[in-house]
């Protein structure tokens, strides 16, 4: 597949707009045993969440191992997802160390056919608010597709001030925010700062309180567990969008124990590594992807993880 094919296919049908509400699934990145991107499994995963009713997919979010992939594999991942997406909105993450790389990757993802971008602050050197403004302005000005600000201080050492998000939105730089702080006061601050902005989209990466955040004013859920059980998150969002809050809360309560999937006993692995191992192994056991390979330096899936996942899947019935 040439690098231009996904863009040509997407251009033929027009861009898929940024959803105003719903579920955007932050895809894992399926890898072959040699740790290169498995395009066939990527297509299968996209079909899995699309058939469940997801409104969009995110390639190269934190769930996609973006910080562990090579530049070539990041490009291959975006290309594979775009090629398989069909009518789904494709958001592509820009996990770069600095502004120059972020501009280059943003332009590359737009050229491959991504519909929007998820842009975090640069990492290594925690930026000041003025430097954050310069970073977002440079990247957003370099592309013509919507940019969603990614507030993920656990990965980049700095939070995005709600006042700055509002300013960037008013200036036409960003179209929304994905709040992955898991701090309720921050979520409320974002809501207060952006409530009167027409068309501004608020996405939550919190998996434990999707219903409450939707009730507060967030519109989109971006839950990692939706890789495995997307139909449950789609149902929760359908209840919320219809104003059936008791049903939405019941769906949320049913999801809470399923988050135990992430606690796989991966020998020598960090909690992040255990997350990747468990989610990929669950998808492999469900027949969605071919392999549960993870990136270096994460330890490979072992029998303890496989057994943990088998027992977790047995509990879904």
C-alpha cells in the first residue's frame, strides 16, 4: 500500500466530521510478532468497533502505545486505520517531543487522511502557559483539519489551563479538548471555561465516571475498554443522549468491575505494560486481532496474563 492511497480513498468520499457526541475508541496498535504494525489486524479492530456503533476511532492515543512506537510505525498505524475506517471519523494523535516534530507529524497525518488531530503539550521540558500557546498555535496553524487539545498531565508533566483552552478555541485554533486528568475539579474548570463556546467538543478519557461527566456537559467518551467491549459504551452513550440517565448510570455501574481487566499480573511489567498486554490479549482471545505483541521495552504477554484474560472474558456472559 502506498502512503497516498489512504488519503486518496478518504478524499473520494469526503472527510468525516468531528462527532458532536458519542464514542471515539482509542485503538490499541496491533503488532506482528516482529513488532511492526499489523495492518490486517488493525482493519479487523476498526471493523469490530465500527460494527458496534462507535462514532469514531483514535489512532496513536496513549492507548495506542504512541510513545513507544517508531516514527515509521506511527505512520503505518495511521495509514492502516485510515484505510479501514470507511465512514468513521479518524482522529490521529500527535505525541511529539517538541513543536517542530509536532508540526511535521500533524501535516503528515493530515496528508494520510486523518479527519482530526489530538495534540498534547510537548514533553521533556514542561512548558509555561506562553510556551503552550506558542506550541498549539504553531501546530494548529499548520493544518486545515480540526485539532483537539489533549490534557494529559500524567504523560507530559503539565496540565492545560482551562483559560488557555478557551482562548485557543475563541481564536479558532482548537475544536475541543480531551480531558484525561481524571481530576473532577479540572473537568469542571474546563466546562466552566468553555460552556458558551458554540460547537466546542469536550471529550473525557475517564472510564469510571462517564455518565456523570456526560450529565455535567461532556459530549464524547474515549474509553480504552471500548477496544474490547465497544457495544457497552455505545449503549451507555445512547442512554445519555436520550436523557435516560438512570439507564446510563446502570450501564456505567456494569462497566466498573470490567476495569479489572487492566490488573493483569504481568511479570516485570509496569501498570501501563499490564494494560497493553491485557487489552491486546483480550482482543486476541476474542479473535479480533492476530497477536498480542506489545512494544519494547514492555514484557511480552505470558501465561499468567492469558489466564487472567480468559477468566475475565468468561465473566462477561
